[in-house]
C-alpha cells in the first residue's frame, strides 16, 4: 500500500497546486467525471460544474494559497479511500482585500482507470474573515 498511499497524497497536493495556479480544467481532473464537490452550501456534480463554480469564485483573486495540514488517509478497500484534513486558505481578492479562512476537507477517493480521484470532497469553512493588515508586497505585513 505504500505506492498507493503516495499516489493519494499526491492527489491531495495536486488539488492545491492546480487550483492556486488557476489551472481549473486540470484541477477539475482531480475529481471523477461524475465527482461531487460540496462547498458553501452548494453540491456541485461533475467536473464542468465544479470548475465553473470555483473559477467564478476565485478566478479573479490576485493571490490564493490552499494550505492543507497533515491528512488522515484510511484505505477502506484497495480502490476506496476516506481522507480528511484541516486547511488554511489565504488570499487577496480582485479588490485587494486580504482574506483568511480555516476549515476541513472530508473526502471519498476512488481508484479509476486514470488513477486516484475524488468521488466526493466536502469543504467546510469554520472561519472566513478579512485579515487586519494587508500585505504590502515587501516581504512583511504592512503596519509591522
């Protein structure tokens, strides 16, 4: 299972890298073609619906970073995984407003002909707020 564990871990990382780089079509391939993404009270079904919603939500952000924390990965079978992790999300909106969010992902991941993919991913936000100090771009927060 060591190879499979690495592949699932890479899926979790690829999800963050691709969405933060705004490569939404490639990012949506982290889901099964009929995969489900539950976020902000919406249940999105299928890669196209998922990519369209997320690109509309964060596509114009100046900066966004998804930072996941060490995941718990449990193999329910040779082709099914349950995973969960906490995440931090830091971004700068199109208007220049800094945001910070905390939450968790709960995942059902399945092995497909193309590799591991999300059958279902639920994103739950526990905290979402503007940050007090905007980043000035000089390597430190302004006002420090």
